[in-house]
């Protein structure tokens, strides 16, 4: 029962901002340096058409920005940045996308969703939590705001378009994920296989959580579907993806030649589903694949084949 409850708490982190592996993020484009590093398996979910040309253009156009970011990131280089997370949580992945894009080195502490012993020191019991030299920040959007102020003090956090789409991520996009990844029994099992494999579970907890949690969340997802007035799960997901592509208005990113915080937020919350059936279907049936591919390269420095 504890295993089921723990897995469900992770699963619910997919819809709300809600042995311990402590690892150091490797530099962008570097090979993974340790088996403890809990990155998602890369899958080719995107259309690579004409990708190389636009990436070269972007590299030439904003090369200074990369240089600037590497310099400003040094303001955190001598400080210990720690991310307490669930690997499958979209809000945690929002923060990770930001940290990765700006080349901020950080440690990852995977929280056990049942006893949360890794964050017992904190009065705040949801993830993500970020500490910078012991100073605690909570809530993914607030964490990102604090970080951007540290490394780019002149960044305009009051840009209306960017603010609109960051709110859209938190208030709309995340709510279409759970009804999709738990849409059928097989999809619920697929999702929990990912959650329990990437999460901080013992072998026993993993087995109990995978099957018990999948069954529970299959039924919970139906309630979420009604709560958020979703008639067709896939149509809601495809509609959100198309809505985002329309917002780009033909630009490489919402931030034009470089991703802004809204780009990083959308990419971050979609990261956990990219290799699931819902993610594959989303890319196959919408225009989001090309943008996703560009974001994947911008954030990781790697183009997956």
C-alpha cells in the first residue's frame, strides 16, 4: 500500500506543482559520467527536416548569448546548487531545462515519494525544491525567476507574451498530461514503468507501485478528465501542441532566435512524456516536432537520431 501511495504521489506530480541518487549534472553535450545519472532515455520523436541549417543560423546569431550565459553562470559556479526532485515530474523538468540550458552545474537528489526522507528537513513537502548554498527556493516558476535574476540581472521578466505562455504551461498544458499518459491500462502501465524505473524506489516498492499505482491512476485520470472538461484526451493534447506552435508565429522559438523562459517551460513539462505513447502520438499528429527538436539541441547540445 505504501508503494502504491508513493507512486501515486509521483504520478500526481505530473499534473500539479506539487538508495538515494545524488548526482552532479554533467556539462552540456558531455557523455554521462556515472550510472547514477537519472536522465530519460533519448528517443527520436521529432522531424529532423532542415534542422541543421536553422541550428547553424541560430549559432551564428546568438553566439554571444552563449558566451554571455557562460560568464553569468559563473555567479553560481562557486555555489552549491541542489535540485530535489522526482525524475518524472514535469515541474522538476521545467527547472532542469533551465539549469541545463544555462549550463548551471547542479546536484540532483531523487526524493523517495513514500517517506520523502530526503526533504524531511524542509517544511515544504512538494518538489521541486532548489537550494543554493543552503538557501531554499520552492515552486518551479519562482525558482526559475530567482535563478534568472542571479545570472541575467537585466532579464525582462515582465514581457507580456512570455508571461502569458508561462502561465499557460502551469494552468493548462500540465492538466492535459495525466489524462493522456493514463488514458488506457496499457498506457498507465507504460507510464508507471517509467516512473518506478527512474524514481527512488526499492525493488519491492517498484513492483507494487507499478501495478497498483497504474490501476489507481487509470481511474484517477478519468476524474481529472472531467475536472478539466476534457472530452477527448488526445485531441486536448494535440490542441495544446498546435496552440503552442501557433504562438511561435513562424519564429524559431517564442524568444525568437533563442529560447526564452516560456520555451524552456513548455519543453520541460513535455520532457517526461517524450518517449511514452502519448508523446510519440503528439509528435506524429502535430507540428510540434521541429520545435521540440530545436529545443532538445538548445538544452542538451545533442541531436538524437
